[in-house]
C-alpha cells in the first residue's frame, strides 16, 4: 500500500480528528476540508480554538517519528498584555503546568517577542485594544502535552488569545490559508 501525506492549515473551530464521539454537539471535522483516504490520521493535534499547521498521514510510523521529542513545533501566540523579557526567559527555561492532575515542568524551549504576524482574520473576533494591549511571542517546543503552550503562557501571567502553529520540523505553513490542504510525497 502506498501511503499518502497531507499538509493542512487547520482553521479555527475544527476538531483535529475525523470521527466525533460526542453525539450531543455537532463539531466541524477535518474530513469536511478534503476527501482524505481511509486511514488518514492527524499527527498530533491542535485544540478547537487553535489554528495552523497540521500534518496528516496514512502511515503510523511517520506519525510516530514526527510526534517524537526530536521534532520542533513552532507557534505564534497572541497573549493578553505586553509580554516582558522576564516572562520570555521563564518560557525558555521551562515552567510548571498542570498535566493529568499533576504538576509538570516543561522542557526548555525557544521563545522571543515578535511583531504582529500577518494572518487572515479569524472567524471569531479577538478582543480589541479597548480591553488593553496584546503582544505576540514565538514559542518553539519539542514536546506536546495537552494544551501545553496555552498553559505555559498562562503560567507566566499572559493568557493566550490566539495560537497559530507555523512550523513542524522543517515544514512551514507558508502561504496556506485556513482550510487549505496540500498533498505531498513525504513529510520527513
């Protein structure tokens, strides 16, 4: 069997899966974006309010390699308030977050302030300047605990307002717009 691989820009409001196990509420699924082959799986996830680069494959071995702690994942994060260098230093060294009901110290990563990136407007608006300043930070990690980046920014006093994954390893989101799907011959 020849495996297939996809790069997508997951829009805000979509689940990073193909089957909805919650019968009560209708959620938007990845399968609504493209006619993916049977057996396609998301490599890692982005939560419903998160956007950006998501890799899909029919090859479980490729999925396992990309999810490993050897591959960097970079996020552009809009936070509430003007983030300080002290907060950025803490993000770089690792911060304490809750995970599975226990305290967890994140592994050291990369973090730095960035100018506001140019992304298409989100379907759901983010609060405006009347409610105080916001700022953007790039955060690069090699692990991926549940809602880790959101928990990290909250731990240093700057809750996440918008989160967009822009890179996984050497793969960049590039010019893909929300909802775009691009089939590629390989991912790694």
